[in-house]
C-alpha cells in the first residue's frame, strides 16, 4: 500500500511569509503526527491529530498550527516565518495505541531566508 | 533537556565490527521504538518493544528494553555499509512519543 506522502518536498520562503505543508497518511491510519527535525534539537513533536481533532500538542508557539480533514489528510501551517523555522518537517501516521509505530513521510525541507 | 539521551552521538567503525547504541532516560515508558533514518528521508521503524526485559532480534540487530522500562540498547553484529544511518530511539509516555538525540553510524567498507 502507498506510504505517507508529504508535499512539497522542498520549500524556500522569506521571513515573515507563511507556509502550508500537506500530508496524506497511509490508508486506514487515522492518527497523524507532525515533527520538526533540526541538527541541534533533533525531532521535536509539534502536534497529533486523530479523527479531525487535535489530540496532543508540543511546545511550539501559536504560529504553528494544523488541521486534519475527514479523509485523514492533514496540513500544518506556519505563519510569520522566522529564520529558525528552517528545518525538515516530518509527518507520520499510525494506528491507534502506543504499541504501533509510526510510518513517516520523506518530509518537507523548509528553508527560510 | 532531552527526555531520552543516546550514546554515542557519533560512531564510525569498520565493516565487520560489532557495536552497541544506548538509549537512556530517568522516565518510564510504556513502549519504546527504534528507527533508522537515511539522509533526505524520514525515519523507518525497526522495532517496537513493550515489556521490561524484552529482547527482539532482527537479523544482525538485537534490541533490548530495560527491566525498568527506562532504557534500551541496540546491538549490531558484523556491521555492514548498509547499516549506515541515523539511529533514533523513541519512548512513549504521557500520550506522546519522545525521540532520542540520535546516533549517527558510519560503517566503512
């Protein structure tokens, strides 16, 4: 079956702009989580959505937001971009329960200039 | 402060050598996972362990969950260049997964 698809793969934005990233989970996976990965901080949890509801949120400012649609596809938005937002943004889908692992997408590489 | 500390941070070894990567925390986890990530790609799940003391083997890779469910180790026997990558542990606690700091492994042919 198809894996987790993230679009776009690469983005270059200017400080102050906003950006929307998209994630299509594996069919049948209703849980979608987003992570930010940087060389200095590693993988940091942004938020998790399940059945269109945000179930958990990490310690990021309100400029980072997300949503999930009825078909489980998810988007995350970052407004008023800062240079420090440059990172690899990873989306992961999973079945419910902590015993199931994530299937990650290939990520969106965001560069803010 | 990271909830999960991995050691070593970097490891460069010759093909055929054995190695162990450690993942430590003061927190108790309901489950722990190991992933491998290659450049430009997302992490790929290798294993999930849920029971304290559990040992799982995946070909040349052996994973162990600590008895107290606070730590884990990954042992690779006879490393090959294809094992090169970033190894990440992730522990589940409080409705969330926390990722370790990562171990970057390079296996030299």
